């Protein structure tokens, strides 16, 4: 038997009612789903998205974390799903909140659409790269031309993978290691890096390479910081090649 919602007059099935009202009217008058304002920052350079204090590479992870901030009351056993719909070309940003629940013994999805506040910006990492900000120079040098040709791309991709594994330990992109600039040299290449500590870790990893001969460290005074202390830029030079030649 169908009934009518006393508020909007819509015909409703028994299983679609909450306290005799249609779900829509009941939701309008009662805050069952409590959704805090969803505000994200979109990096226009790398397309990563920041929500709360974290940067995300994919929407699924953000959606899962947004769901954790949503509260549901008055209805039992609810599961919360969030679907973001971010249209950066049309500047149209919404989120569909789906609460899966059981009302009068029937599974029911309650949906609510909310606006998402999007701020477009450049993340710390991208602005460093754009501004060529670096603290450390890593010089990769080969003492043998033939070896350089073979090894150079290998060492480069090794650096990439070491960098990625060092960075995967931290969720904070600004504390990670990035290559902000690359310069080709006659006997190797230079990488400009933004994290001294991780650059040193990287050097230690590289030294395990069987063709690694040695490395040396030098410091250049670059100026004074706000507190008047001297600031230095560190250069690591890692030498690869035939051991008998050096
Ligand atoms: Zn109604
Ligand atoms: Zn970025």
C-alpha cells in the first residue's frame, strides 16, 4: 500500500519512509548526514590535490578520507561513500555523499549532493621547482667515457628509484627529495636537489654500486639566513668508473 508524504504530498512506498515522511523531506528537516565543508587545494602544476593537511595523488584516497569526516545519526549500520565530481574546466565542483543504510529492514541509499570549495594554487614542491630552489648539488662523475655511456642512464634511473623509495616513507611532499634542475656535464651530470639529508642518504645508496669509487663533499657559503646565521649549499661529487684507473 502506498502512502503520501504529509509534507510534500509525494506518493511513497512503505520502505521509502522514515517516520512517515519521504526520505527527502525527512532529510531536509533532520540533519541525519552531517557533512563539514569540503575544501580542497588543487595544484595547477602537478594536479595533486590537498585535503586537510595531506596531498593526494588520486581521488579515491581523498574520497575515503572525506568519508571519515562525515557523521551519520538517527539511522543504523550506515556505510558512507563519497564520489567527487571535479570539473576544472567548467569550475564546477561537487561531491555526492551516499549513505548506505537499512531503513525498516530494507537496504537504502541516501544521497546528498554538496558543493566542494576548490582553491587553485601551486604546491610547495612545484613552486620550488619553478623557482629553482635547491640546497644540494649532486655531481655524478665517470672516469671512463665508455663506461659513462653505458652507466649514465642506469645511474640516473637508479637515483630516481632510490629517491622514490626514500620519499615513500613520508606523506609530506615538502619534506621529500626532488630534482629541481638537471645539468649535463662532459664527464657526467649534475642534479640540483632540495633536501640535504635525503641527498646524503641517496649518496650512501649510490656508493653501494659496484662501480662507485668514492665521493667527496664540499660546502659553499650562500649567504645569511633571517637569524643572521651563515647558510651553506652542499655539493656531493660521486665518482664512478674503472677502479684500476683511479
Ligand atoms: Zn516529502
Ligand atoms: Zn604541485
